C-alpha cells in the first residue's frame, strides 16, 4: 500500500475488486505516470481534495469543463434549484431550447442542435448523420486525435502517409475499422492524397481543431483552412470535434478562433457545466436527416437532462458576461513559460504548447506538431515531474499526452504557488 496516500491506496485496492482496473476511465489509473491514483472527495475553485485530506491545485479540471472553477456558487445554486423540480423527465423541456439557442448564438455554423449525454455519443452520432447525408461509407480521422470510444474511431494509424484503419481494441470489428482512414495531423499533403485516391467514398472528416488528446497540439498556420478547402472540393462533411475546445479556447470555440466554418460540430464538457452532456449540430439540411424529421436514427433516454442543461445554461451565461478568454490566455502563458524556464534552469529541456487556457509541457527538445513528434517525449521523466509536483500540492494530468487547463479560479497567488512548486520539482529532478 502507498504510505503517502493510504486511504486512496486502500480505495484503489477495493475498487479493483469491483471495477475493471479500479477506475471508470483508463487514464485515471495513473498507468501513464505510475503510482497510486488519487481518489477525490471534494473540489472547490482551483483545488481538489483527496480521500487522505490533502488539497491540491488542480490543472485537470475534470478534463476541461471546469472553466469557472469547481463548484461555482451560481452553477451549484442553479443545479440545486433544478433538482427540486425533478432529476429526469424523458420528455422535452424549455431548458433544452434555451441551451440550444445559447450554443447556436455562439456558433454561427450550427443551425440545429441535438443534445446527447456524452461527447462519445455526439461524435458517433455525427458520423452516422454524415454517412446518412452523403450516402458514403468512409471517414477520415487524424492520428493522435481522440473522439470517444465509438467503434469506427478506435483505430491505429499504420506506417506511410495514409493508412486504412486497423482495430485498435479487441471487440472492434475489422470490417468497421477498415472504413476509417487515419492520416497525420498537420499534414495537408497526406489528406490531399487520400482524397485524390478515394474522395468519392469519404463521407466525413472529423478533427480536433486543437488537439487535446496527445497533449495540446495547435494546428499549423493555414492547416484548418486547407482541410476546409479539401472537404468542400470533394463534397465531404467537415466535423469539428469541439468537445474540449468549445467555449474553452474562445466563446465560439476553435472555429471562431481560426475563422473556419465546419459543416458539423460536436460539443460537450463546458456546455454541461461539469455534468454529463454532449451535443452535435450543424447546417440545417444535414441535421434534418436526423429522426424524427429524417431517416437517420439517434436517441437517448437522458439526453437533455434538466440538471445538466441547467448547469450548461448557467455556465454559458457567466462566460458570456465575464468574457475571461484574454485573461485566461495570459495567465496560462505566464504559467507555462515560467514552468518551462524552471525546468530549463535545472537542465531539463521541454517544449510548451498552448492555445488559450489549454496547455501541455512536453518533455522533448523538438517542436510538437503531430503524434509522431509528441510520442518522442520522455514519458518516464514526465512521470517523475508529475509526482514531484504532486508532492508540492499540484495536480497535473496523469499522462504526458493529455492537455492541462486553467480556470478563472486560478488567481495570481495560485499561479505563483504553482511556479514555486515547479521550481522545487525541477530541482528534485535535477538531483536524480
């Protein structure tokens, strides 16, 4: 048992007897950094508290949705009030209209929106709709981009410029995966090549406009514009997976930040204010193929759950009024730059990537622009840094290949404490 975190260690042992791997999502198991995962009992503002009573400054933020900080007073009050009216109806509510209208106001590319209960539901539904709309079988995704655990998206990129998908998980049928084509991110020529070969078979291209699931990797200048031109030329549906970036990198997401109008958009995380939620939407003629208007079936018992929708409405209202994006970007830059400088002074080379309030400190010496370059990072060294920061009271993503997030609750005093922790952690690494 880990004597540093005895209660978390005991809970982990107990959990492994009843939950696969002791966790309900794999990255939580700390396999990417080693050691015992923390079991969290509460969170407030920029901090989380574990089962052993230790409090940490949190840069995971439930993997992105907590842009206002944990347990924001107005969001919690709205959820509590909504709960007194019932937790689920399985019937339409006015709240669903309000959330849809708020999203559509922020995303001009979305004319109609369908709510789901998770980002995975949103992406798999969007792909089904794109296939139904175009009548084509194949989709293109990008190496290192994660779009949930739908079968057609769990594929491994092979060698070469463009590779037909192979199953990346047992249980995914080869005949499903073979209709998914994977190309390198930030490689315009690779995408052009595959469209020149079989463009008439491609229903959709799905992309994280800013990648968050191989660490934070921004698009190269002009890259998203090229993806938009190629898909338009060949009549394929361009799907922006903004589950992570929507309302995170700007109020109108990455598509507002980079000036791109996709055909469809997938959302989640922030639009639920920390409760389970997802959504997909897009051009009217595409969304009108969705049942009950059209023939493409999609449904969900808890879709539009009143608690999640209420939290989302409140969160978006606060973000619109506060407009924290410039301040968050500046704070995140200060943190990442200072962290990198402390590591450099200790003789450790890193590369920092940032878009808005998303960031990753890669333990590598070369620029990170795709999965190949991200994978060259020193994972063992990142794991040591992670635990050194944890000992200093800082909770980072327990994987080199996940983005970290800053919220409006991360005050200057909290950032200063984090920078001091990074200085101490860097010294610890330098001594080993």
